[in-house]
């Protein structure tokens, strides 16, 4: 039998050392693997946390974007963000779309009207040095609107020579402009009223003296026929001028000055007597069909005389020689509303065109070259008496003016 080979002791020691080193390396590698696994797990947890934070941040950004969009859409002014100098819209809120008449389609690129592009191009250089504002008047759907447009650069290129983006704020100032115009018109009306009233007062006094003088001359038995005819013309002219002066004073008066209980028939007959010389001068017949009797109502006698005088003067302007004016008056008893005294003055003159009929009670409107205050004063005085005045007419068929006044 072959004898076993004996391993030297030194070799055994080297082998044991190598085995020990291998075990140590394996342990170290296992430890490193566990450490690496732990680090990977930690990094994975950090990645998940950062992903969750990023997702939350994106969600928050989306919520902020929606909130800002809602805020912009709720603003009472238009907000437009443009990239310049290309003049390309990158943002436009709801009011901006309305003011610029842009369709509400956010999926498509905003198609701006040509006038805003031209306006922004013209104002672009001015806005580079800071904010710039201007006002524009536009016509839309047959109406004029005013827009106030403000330009504000919000960023600049690296060279500092031009603006990358401009924010444009658009406000509808039409109401403000209209109020401004109304205030200016009101100031002009007040000034005109003051001057008119002053002149009317200055004219009325000598006019009253002229009226008294004419009446005195009319009683002179020494006047011949030609002189009486001239005197009739003078009396008619004075009374027409007196009616115009009273219209000016009445138009600018605040309301009835002397309200009392009166008999309307007495006021009516007195007014017909006042205008008779004017009708005589124009060769127009006056006729009265009156059934008011002792009917009384509360009113301003001077104001009601002015109403009737204006109606008669207006009728006389539209009558030719040989025409006639018929005045009818009666009481209307009504079952469910207040009874009224009615006066109708009908002439067979030239009548009023259909398009003009709706404007005859407006101040300043006239087709005969008069002041255009007569019927406007009538409407104001009648409405102050809680009454109603209307007109019906046809060209070539005459005109009828109807006045209704509530009875006590």
C-alpha cells in the first residue's frame, strides 16, 4: 500500500490563511451588498417622496393656473399678453375677448382684430420706456364705444433693446365718456337756460307794455280801416312773441307755480279770445264746442293757458287761409280710473308726416322753423298736472291734439 503524501505544515498554514481571507472577503462582500441594498432602498424611498412632492407641486401649479385663469376671467377689464414685435397673443381673458370681439375658443390661436395690432405696433416703442396709455373710439354695431388701452412691458431681451412681452390692459370707458358728455351737455343747458330766462324776462316787460299800448290804440275811434288792419297784425305779432317768451320761461321752470281750483271752461274761453287776433290775421276760423260746464280741477291756470296757447299757435302754423280750427271739450266719466276733462283741438291744415309725428313733443323739433319748444312745454305742463297729451295726424288731413286732465 502506497503511503499518504504528507502536506508540509507551512502549506497548511498558507491554505488556512487563504481560506480565512476568502471568508473575510465574502463577509465583507455580503456586508457591502447589504449596505448597497439599504442605500438603494433609501434612494428609492427618496425618489418616491420626490415624485410625490413633484406630483403635488404639479397639481398645485395646475390649481394655481386654473385659479389665476378664473381671476383673470373675473376681472372687469380685458387682459392681453403679447409677444412682440411679432404681436402674437399668448393670453387673453374673457373680458378681453368681449372687448376685442374675439371668439371664445381657447383651443385655437387668438385671432386679433387688425385695429388692435396696428394700435399695439404704433404704441410698442412708447411702451419700451415704461407704461403707456391711450384712448380709442370705435364703432361697433352702429354704436360708438370708447376703450382705454394701457401697455406695460413685463420682460426684456438680454440686449435690452426691445421688449419680449407686453401686457395690454383694456377698459371699456364708454359709460364714463357718456357721463362726461352728459355733464357737459347739462352745463351747457344750464348756461343756456340762464341766458334764455334772463333774455325772456328782459323782453317780457316791454312786451307787456306793447300789449297794453296796442289795446289802447285798438279803442281809438279815429283809426281808419288800413290802420285797424295794421293794428291787428301788430297785436297778433305781439301775442305770438309773448307766447314764445312764455315758452322759454316755462321750459326752464321747475313746476307749477300757482296751483289752485279752477274752472277749465273759463281758461279755455279766455285762451281762445287771446288767440283770436292771430287767427284773424291768418284768416283762420275758430270754433268751440264746449260741454265742460262748471267742471273744476286743481291746476295752474297760467300753465294751462300756455298749453292751449301753444296748441293753437302750432295749429295756426299748419293752417292756410280759409282753414278752420275746432275745439271740443267734455268730461269723461270712467269706471275704474280717475275721471278726466278732455280738450281736443282739431285743424284741417297740412297735417304731419308719419315719421315726424313721433318727435313733435321733443324739445327743439320743428318742421316750420319755430323754436320747437311749444309742444315740448305742453307735454311738460300736462304731465306736471298728472295728465296726458297725445296727437294724431296724417299728411294732408289735418292734426288733432288731445289733452286729458284729471278731475277733482
